[in-house]
């Protein structure tokens, strides 16, 4: 037990003290060793992860990752100014979305006649290199967002366009005509606007305030190109 | 009288309370991947030494922590513990050395700070430069200033790619080898980089005072005229309108570039060579973009004029990835003569 010894002549006690000033007056006897682990929270968390994630079952790992991805999808669909996407970035979600989009946009086997549709590799490369270019651009403009965080945000904000692709595919099952095209155009435009707004909500805070427009414009072009690919998709 | 409690792992807190603020700012954990990412977090070259400071601090912590852990183990295990401790230390040191080398190489080659000064622009500056690229300046006795930035030109090239894609799809262009996206990107970037280098080479021959960065910027901003013309004429399909825009808008941006080059070159022959080449390439590129990717409009005029016009035969054109010059002239001639023939027929 620590014995508290007050020193009456202590100049610290004379003036109005801050909250824990009295603690400095406690003296501790030499019999009792004072020891313990002073851990910094981040480090202990990492040690926890190292031992526990290796031993858990595959089901647990997959479910945990899927839940994290799903939570981020919710954040994209209802964009608020939060930094969940930025804090715990991961690239699973963008990968899933990119592969889904590229599979749906694939034109099948190359015919001699109409060979103009995007192939899987093309869509994949466009999305990833476009995201890398936008990230480099925003970093060069003086933003303080990290490389992978930016990739994460841009990839997750493709979700509305993937939904638009699904809707367009369903609409194309009906007979084609101008009404068909108008419906698809409307859906794609709405989802394009949603993507741009969502990514702006996450990315805008990382830019210096007077250069936000410069960083947002390439994002706009990027989602425009993806929307164009979705809108002009016609199945054989 | 006042003694403070001394923690046993005192060396662990090598980063004392005054450095505590840095630890909160460090994101992520201690794995190598995220370490690299943290080095990327530095948003300016003046912060690179801060990033190194973080790195060193964390390494010290890890070292101190490892040492403390080994001390505890060593006490328990005796001789065996000592050998294990030694091998662990050696492995640890090797890993640290390797990581340090890798991060140094990474920061050397993946250093985008080289390009940072060229992206230091404000939106108002970009807007004013875009507008100025259409206004030729008369004063050619004095070398005119060229803004050496790369943001505007890069964005204009990407915008041109987007407009080309839009135009290609509305025109049913069939491309054999290669894809629409690949062709568009290759064309635009190839023009921007290739013609800039060529003009820089000619400027070197003609002794003009212009640097590579300035030719890149000049040509990039010259693409603003192309973007406007193509955007308008891909949506309004009239050949006469295209020729008008080609001369007006294309001509204005060419005149501006020519004026800048003339102000920086001495001697009539050199001026003629340099400016003639640039003007020719610039205008011909716009022509090429329009005709190689744009549908010929006989079909539309056909439906507008009614049944007395003999129906034009529209042959699906196969356009290889690179359009040879001979085919281009044939296509252009075809297009113009057909348009002329239709307008003559209608009168």
C-alpha cells in the first residue's frame, strides 16, 4: 500500500491546484516493487491479431471480412462525412465490384463483325489504372490521403454503377426501343451522380480547401467513362 | 519527497511523453506494407524527414521492445534462452536492414515529389489558362511566358479521350485489332507526347528558347480547341458546321501557339519551319479525329430529303488500328464529295 505523505511547505499546495496535483505528493515505500506492463494500445492490438487470426477457422475469417465489406457498402450507399472507409481501408470490396462489373460487361467471344465491346481485361485495367491515376493526381495536388485509402474509396464508390449495370441488364431483357434507352439513360445518370457525390464526400476532406474542384474533376471523368461503358452495352 | 513510480520496462518508453503525439498520428500497425504506406503519407518533400523520424522512432520502439522481451525470456531459459536470443537478434537485424534498404529504394524510385511542382495550380489559374489558349497575342517581339504546369494538359488529354469514346460509339466505328478504349487512349496520349517531343526536337534544331515541359504544356492547352470542336460536332452532325469550327476554333488555338513560338524564335526560316510544322500537325490532327471516328451523314440527309434522292450505299467501314495516310485521304475525299453531291442534288 502506498502511504501518502503530505509536505506542508510544498509550494505546489499553496496555489490553486490542477486536478491531480496531489498525486505528486504520494511516496511509495521501497518494499513494494512497482511493476507492470505499460503497453501502447496499438501494439497490443497487433499482438492480439497475430496470434488469434491464424488460429481461427476459415469461416470466421471470411465472415469477418465479408461483414467489413458489407459495412463499407452501406457507407457508400448512404454517404455521410465519415472516415470509416479511410480508417479501415481494404481492397476486397473494390476487387469484388471490379470483377463483377467486368464479367457483366464482357461481350462474349469476338466475332468478326462487331468487335467493339470491352473485354474483361480492358475493364479491369481501366478501373485500376484510372484509380491509380486519380490517386497520383490528388497526391500531387497536395492532398494528404494515402495511396491505398484513395484506391479503396474510388473502388467502393463503383457500387452504384454496378447496381446500374444490373438494372440495365434486366431492362435489356425486354424489347429494345427508345423507351428502353431512356430508362437506361436515366438510371445510369442517377447512379453516376451518386458515385461522384459519394466519392467526393470521402475524398474532399483530404484536399486543401481551394483545390477541391481540381481533384474532383478526374473522378468525374473516371466515372463518366465507366458509365459510358455501361450505357453502351448491348448484348448480342 | 515526491517520487514518481518508475515502470520496469522503462526503456520501452523510449518515445517519452513528449513524442506521444506522434504515435497517435501513426496509422496502421507495424507490418511492412503499411510502413511503406506511411512513408507515402508525407504530403510534401519537406515532410520526408518527418516520415523518417516516425520510422526511426518506431524502429527504436520495436528494438527496445524486442530487447526487453528477450531479457525476460533470457532470465527464464538460461543458456538455451541465450542462444535463441542471439539467433533471434541476428534475424531481427537482418530483417531491419533489408526493410531499410527496400524502403530506401522505394522512396528513391517511387518518389512522385519530382512531379509535384508541376501540379501546383489553383482552379482560377487553370480556368484563365484555358481561356487564354484561344486568344492569340500580337506581341511577338518579346518572348511570351508559357505556364509550365502539367495538370491542365493532362486533364485535357483525358477529356479528349472521353469525348472520342462518346463519338466513336455514336458513329458505329468498327475496330478490328484493338479496342475502342485502347485506340482512344493511344491516339490522344500518342499525339500529346509524340508531337511535343517532335516540336521540342525541331525547336532544338531551330534554336528556339523553349523547354520540353513548355512544349508539353503548350500543346496540351492547344487541345482545348480540339475538345470544343469535337464535342460540338459529335452531337450536331453537319459537315459545314465542322469545317467552320475547324477553321475558327482550331485556327485560333493554332494561331496562339504559333505566336508564342514565333516570339521565342529568331530568324525567318526557323520560324517558318517550326510554326508551319506545328500548325500543319495541329490542324490535321483535328481533321483526322473527326473523319476517322465520325459517321458520314448521308443516311441522315437521305431521310431528311425524301424519296427523290437515290439511296446512298453505306458500306460498313473496317478501320484498322492505324489508319494509313492513303486510306485517310481517300476517306476524306469520299466524305466531302458525297456531302457535296447530296447538297447539289437537293437544289
